C-alpha cells in the first residue's frame, strides 16, 4: 500500500499556512519545549484542544517550569486539574515530571522503550514526544492520522496495519526532515480538513492524490464501538446543619479508588430503596465510563464507618467535580 509521494509535502504546506496558534507550540529551540509538550500531551489525551487551553495556562501560572511542577504534590496538582477529568493523567504527569528531572537530567530519553517507561506514556504519546522533542522520524498514530491515511487510500482503517504502512512509506513520509512539524500537521489536518463526518474535500490540498475523493465507491466511516452504560445507585449521607457530605474511598468504583466519593453500588435501576430518599436519575460520564445513576440521600448527624466529612468550601483533599455537583443538588432540598 503506497501513499502518494507528495502527501507529506502537501500536508506540511497546508499546515504552514493554516496552523492554529496554540500555547504549547513554541519555537524548536525554546528551553520550554519539553515541559510544554509533556504538559499539553498529558492534557490532550481524550480531551479537546479548546478545553485544554485554559488548564494549560493555569498550570503555567502555578508551575512555570518542569522542575517547579516536579517539586509539587499530588493534592495541589489534582486541585488544578479539577474538572478536566481522567484524573489518573494528573498523577502520571506529576510522576513523569519527577522522573524526568531526577533521573534524566531534565531531558526526554532518546528511545521509545525508555520514553514508555515514564508513567502514563504509551505508544501514541511516546511517539508524539519523540517527534516533537528529538525530531525523530515517527508518527503518533491516532484517529486523525488513521482517517487521513485510510481515506487517501480509500480503504477501511480496520484493514490497515498502520505501523507497516508507515514503514513501507517512510522514505517519502519523512523526506522533508520536518518530522516534528509533520506529526503535528497530520493531526491538525485530520482535525480541521479531513474531519470524521464531513471532510472538507474541496478545500483540501491533497484531493488530487486522494483515492476517497476520486472514487465513486467511497469507503464507509468506521463505526466506533459504543461504550456500554452501567447502572449505579449512589448514596449520599448529608449533615444538613453543617453543610457536610460523608465521603469514602471504599465506594465500589474501582477506577477512582484513590478518591473520596459517596458510597455506591452497581445495580439494576430500582428507584425505591428502604430508608433512603430518591433524589433523581441522570446519566454521567466519569473517566471513560458511562453511568446511569440513581441518586439517593439521607440526612444524618453521625458519619458512617469508613467515611469522612467534607464541606464544599474547606477541605484539603481533592474532590471530583462530579461529587461536588451532586452535593450541591442535595443541599438545595429543604
Ligand atoms: S480529499 Fe477529502 S477525504 Fe481526501 S484527504 Fe482531503 S479531506 Fe480527506
């Protein structure tokens, strides 16, 4: 499977005229490059650019350098991360910053195996960082890249071995030697031009080499797997007089086991539960889980075992924004 010889050249020339101004895109010689790229790559995992920008700026205000971040602690980093979700990323970011400063002399390792030993860095982020920092000829394969390559070949992405495709075409893909820019250009091109639903084919400067554009039999979009919804009952113990909620780390939501949350159980939807007041039913996404939630509450004076009291205003622990939202809802009850 051969990609067109001029594909990288044309995508780069589009990028040179159309790239967005993003705060982590600093000059290649900038001393801030490593920190800005590590920070932004962690934040951009599963999150859109427009959501990330304000968080990126807040982090720079609080930690202007990689070293200042590495000297911080989990509570502070999680507080600043609040609302961005997928909190494991924040903990991995902090751990990675400490390792880079203390074990790698503030430098990114050269080879992918060592880069992937850093917490929270897999193939995608590892390859992206390797290209951004070392200008290594590699491609970070994400949904955007898969779409651009599979459309240009008019083949179903499921039927393409992308590592093999890149290997076969590496001479042409990397001939500009602008490897860092090309990784970024491909992602940007996939996000802004070769979009998932309505590709802007008539504005596209690779349309003349695109088999999807030229073909009468265009490949169909790949259907993404739907994440299965899980049913949960959530139980909130509230001290109404002191405006406090009892939270626990023994809450049955394994992937958030380090955080304080209300008690909960995975259950069939069942609105009536003895001794509990039903508040509402709603859908929520926490990390990559979709939850169908029945929310229950009771007003108490004593906290249950293995719980601690928390108020919205004063606490040193990080509380996920989801917990804060439901607490505020229950406090509105007269
Ligand atoms: S012509 Fe259309 S399908 Fe082909 S690469 Fe450009 S935007 Fe994507």
